[in-house]
C-alpha cells in the first residue's frame, strides 16, 4: 500500500464531490457524437468551457463482470443522452472516499473539459489518473480540478483538452491469488485505465481532441499507473499516448511484486462462504455488494490487494524491462518531492539499532547493513527534511536517527526509481524532463517538509485551494505571491509538455552521465534552478542495483 504515515493536517485527502467550478448554463448545450451515440454536456460561462461529465467507457463491472477484465461498451442509442453529472466514485477505503454519500461498483466513467470554441479543432489531450495507493481516490476529487489547467492552456495560447477517469480500487481492482492469475483477471484497475485510453483514442476527436496527441499523467499511484502503461505487455507500443507525466511514481513498483499476501484470497473465500465452490471467483461475483464491501472495508489493512506479475499486462519485474529498453519510447516528465520519506518512513528511530531493526524487518540482514553504510549517522547533504540544517535533531516522535531513515525510505519508495527512470530514458535517447519539488505549502510543518502530494495544487493551478478546506488547509493561504507564481510556472510547464512535448526552455533535458533536474522552489530566484542529479548517490545506486534481487520489482 502507498499511504502517507505522517501529518494528517496537509495530507488528509477528503474532498467534496465536484471537480469543476460551478456551472452557469447557456441556452445551447454543447454536444458530441461518439461511436455509440450523442452526448449533451454543459457550458460554463465564467470559464468559457464545455463539460462532458460521467461518460461511461466500459460496461458496468457488476454481476458476472465483477472481477473480470473490463468489457467495451456494446450498445448504441438514438437521440441525445445527458453528460451533465459526475458519476459516483469507485468503491475505495480511506479518507479520499469517506465523504462521498455513495460509492459504487458501477463507476467506470470519465469526464472531459474542453475550452469552448474548439470543437472542430484537433487539440492535444491530457488524461489524468488519480492516486490513492490503488485503494482510494477518484476522478471527481475537487483538488484535481481540470478546469484550471485548461484555462491556463487558453491563457498562454496553447489550448488543450483535459480528461479524468475512475478505475477500480482495492480488492475490486487488484484482487490477488493463484486462481486470479490462472483466470487472467489480475491488475484490473490498470486494465480499466487502458480501456479508457482506447475509448479516448476512438472518440476524443468528437470533442475536438487529437487522438494522436494524448499525454497520460498521474501522481503517486496514478504515476505508478502511468509507469505501468509505459511497460505494459512487455513495453509494447499500442500508440495510445505520445507522452507521459509521472509525479512521485514511476515504471518501477514502489512495493514488491514478490511480496503479495498469498493468503488473502483464501481468507476471502473462507470468510465469504466460497471455499467449497467449484468456481471460487464466480462465487465471489454472486456475493451481495453490501456484504462484500463491508468485508473488504474491515479487512483491507490486514490483507491488502496489489498489482501482480501476471505474464500479460505485467510480464515481469519492470526494473529489468527498463534495463532491456522494453518500454514505450515517448517523452516524459518525471519527478519527486524533496522530502518523500517523511510520508513513508517510520518514526521513533532513535539509534542506529532502531534503524537496523526496521530495515531487517523487510530486507536481508547483509543488505540492511549495506543500507546503514549508504545512509550514515553522519549524513549531511540530503538529510530529510532537506530544508533543515544537517545538524538539527527532530524531537519525539521522530527520533535522533530519523532523518537518515527518512532519506532511505523516501529513496526506496519514490526517489531512486525517479532517477533510474530518467537515466533509462536518457540512455535510450528519449527525452526526459526531471524535477525535484522543494516548496513547503501552508499548513505543513518544517519537520515534514516538502513531502508527498504537496506539488499537486501547484501543478493543477489550484491557487484558491479548492477541495482542501475545511478538512485540510488552503496550501497558498498566507504564503507570499511567489507561491502562486510558482503554480503558474508549473502549470504552464505541464501545459507546454502536453501541447508540444517540451515544458519550456528553462528546463534541460536529462542527459547521460550526471543528468540535471529542475528544482521548483517558491523561495528561489526565478522560482527554481537547475541542479546535478547526484545527491545521495551511494544510497540511490544501491537501491537501484538491487531492485530485482532484493526488492522484487
């Protein structure tokens, strides 16, 4: 699972239901005719945008289609259907989903926002895939408001269309087990995303989009998802996208493909009365939704469900695929935040022995000792949080050896793979633009730093903090103008990349040898700077050399 373990203040991901601003309708609703029929959307006068909301891209995965590979739509209609309301979110388990009045299995829908007046043009398209540990989240989350970035694209004269999607989560989308592998129904959430891409390829032209200029884009588990599509089917290029953006996630799994819980499926069938069924998956398909949902909710944290190497969608350890150059060779943006480790590392690390004990709980003893050497007690440059002086010792509950530990856990979860990805693209002569986000938003203490997820509001140009209060705080409130200026800079760079494959002249392509990152920093001159991507090299190199043999990914 991929969930921040610290600081619920800025990382609570509870949201309201809508992911676009309020709509004032004009008399003429926008329409679009796709392969199956015609949809009527909404027009926003304040934003001068057209919204097409809650469009299905697959048959509902219910009944006999539960725990099945998503199926394409197989019906058409005469007349016009409304696309004026968001669908419900997919069933998920966590704060992202706890505020929604309804969650459903029937959730495979997408939303399209286009600038008005471009219906007959071939605009580039950004497809957003949300994060949430593959266990929670949705495309209707207000923090992922795609209207703002579409508006930014028009403002800079490079208009794009933006799309958000839902996909199945937790056991519904990432069920595990030998029977699952034998039946070919692993990685269903990733397959949902893939079918949405096929739907866009076939239909986005009807909305004014160019099917040959689609960029897939995600954060955290959404960025992992993007990475899995770059390596899917052995790296086969199905020409579904021409670029990819990964924020804190990459083509190398942040977990372990070898570490999945072999007892989860057995526990499920025993608990739900399917142990004696000849077709245990079919038996699970017949369990009433409320019964299965309640059981998953109660057991999610103890069992866990995850992606699997299935010999099909995921054909092996993707770190080895990258070594062999087996990935879709398209330009990328790939980055991570300076202090990812404060979200994923344990607290209470008061000594070298505490650190070693935590390492040996998941790693072979000799390798754990090697990690200690690579992340020494005397760590200076690169101690996490990186904004604090190297000599600072954090108080309880963190511990006196916490900062070296947090550096390792951030690298092992997110940052090492970001560097490996950038190096791999450069060695294959494919453009990569790599970054480090180094700004601490309002409400996040210095002991947490520029941690996981904090770049999202900046990239989405969500300068009003929509979707954050009252559960969290507006990331920009009380901060200097440079914070909003940084948001403009980042969202412009993302739009530029979607539009042309190049985020801007300020940002160098990653090169062989010691590549360079662009550091986004609201407190720096020009809101950022270029740095050599060489910090914490001993630890990061150690992790990347052992991705397959130690981490099983």
